[in-house]
């Protein structure tokens, strides 16, 4: 069965390769008329993409953006908030052609490992490629961390200039791989000697979270490499606002409520300790999340473990369960919680630390969190953020996290 799956994926990848070649020919290889900046990595891709876009636009450059949140071409903005970051070649190439035809100089393109492996971005000429970090994710698809790393590295190998995070745990293996392919690269760091060193929190009164500080550094590195004046880069960073659903504060008159796209153990370990800083006296951190169906089954217990390291109360719920049993998914996540001493509750009327509840209906899970919460608490709902649908069975159902939270607040 596994061998058959590999052969099928091989055929799919070659199918997309053919489509990419054909789309490039039909639309005249439009990326060759642009300076395309590719952003890849496990976490931080979207924020880094938006940061680069903001810097270039703020410093007078004509720049467009295609990210998991939106595509921006001048004053036009198109939502891309479904379940795929990088579009198919016949969706993307006409957009790139429009961008080039309108006289834009730059395109910032968020680039996923799936898009790289499946050849959806084949033929795109990247001026700069930057990697934020590489931690185990999508191993149901890539099978091994080494395969994931080498797939992410495809962007860096194709780009004219490549920039990598020297502080990330992937650096040793990634740098050795790039060297073995004869690919030179630049580095950025907050901790060691590197080609680019910049700590936004030391240069501005506007503090950012530690993990976003790396996103700021990645964007700073890219734009410095593109020849943008460093002082202008720093000035533009001061006016940057995080994209929708990235540590977004939805409500603060009572319990503080956040939504965030964190959906990996690593992103939980980045986001949750930062949000705990907002807790007031005797406040609790209440975490509402799930894990996607038919995706990365092995990460589920570690997601529970990562949440259990920081959250006081956890409500497990749905997150695009597709054709899997959502109760089963929650049970697998709960394994990690229980390793941290969490006990399951069967009633929504509880407020004990180290407890969790399962409710597979996401709107009800949010309402339970609001019922439990007191004014000094912090609620964080992760995994859906900007997305506009929930995958249940074989269908997509309308969903917007922030809207559902506000609806629940208004009905209290």
C-alpha cells in the first residue's frame, strides 16, 4: 500500500510539473519580469511575507503579495484563506502575469513544501529565497524530516540569493545540504555571528514577541540584501501590523481573547508562553484547539504536550477533521495532555487547572471557554485564524474564527 501511495504521488508530481511548464509557456514566463521573493519554513512564513511586502511598499517600491491570507495587487486584495498556501500553476501564473503587466517590480510569494514537492512553483524565477525555520510537520506526506528539509531547500537552491536562519535547529543539516549542492547562502541570527544581525526589540519601543522578532529579522535580511536603506527598513517596521489571525487580539474587556494560526507543536511553544504574559492576578490560560484530519497524525500527542506545558485549561475541538473521526483525533491529542497531568472533565462547569474537555463542535467549544473564563484570564483559539471554512467530511462549511467569537460574546 505504501509503495502504491509513493507511485501515485510521483504521478501527481509529474502531472503538476507538466501543468507548470504549460502554464509558464502560455502566460509567457511572467516571473522573469519580476523580482520574486520566496518565503518558506514551517512557522512564520505568512508574517515574514507580509513584513517584506510592507517594507518594500513603505519604501516606495511597486510590490505585490501572494500569501495564505491574501493576494494583494495594488489596491486590489483577494482572499486566499482556504487550506492551501500556494495555488496551482494555472491559478498562479495568470496572477503573476497580471502583476508583471501592471508594471510591478517585486512579488513576495509564500511558498510551501507541498508546492515545491509537487512542482506547482516550477518555472518561477526567484530572486531571493528565505527560510524561517524547519521543524517536523507534514511527515504524513514527506515521510521523514530529511525529506521535508530537502524539499524546503528546493526554494533556496533555485533562488539567485538564499538566506537561512542560523539560530534554527535545522541550520546544521540544512547548511550541510546546501553546501553539498554547491549553493552559497547568507545567514541571519540573534545569537551568533551572521551576515545579518538585527534585533527589532532593541531598536524600537514597540516590542514584539520573541518568535516574531525572528520574522522581523528575516524580513530585514531580505530587504537589506535587496539594497533597501537600513534606516528606512527600521522606520517601516515600526508601522507594521500583523496580518489577520496572527496573535490577533479579538477582545480585551474582560478575558483577553486571541486567535492565532498556530497548528504545530513548535508554534504552540512559541505562542503560548508569550500570551501567558498577559495573565493578570490568578488568571488562567485557556487554550481551544484541535488537529487536522488526514494530516500529520504523529504530531497530535506532541501538540497536546506542547499545550499542556503552558495552558491551564484546554478545550479540544474540531479543526478540519475531513473524513476522520474527530473524537479519535481529540483522544490522540489528549495523550500528550495527560502526560502533563491533565484530567478529562465531562462537564463544562469546571475551572480547575490541569483539566481538559472535549467538544467536537468548534462554536460550542468557544462558548464553553467564554463560560469558564473570568476577567483576568486569557483565551486563545488556535489553528483556524484567518481561514474561511471548516472541512467536515468531504465538504467545506463557512467558518471565520473571529466572527464566531464575537457572535458568542454577543449572545452571553
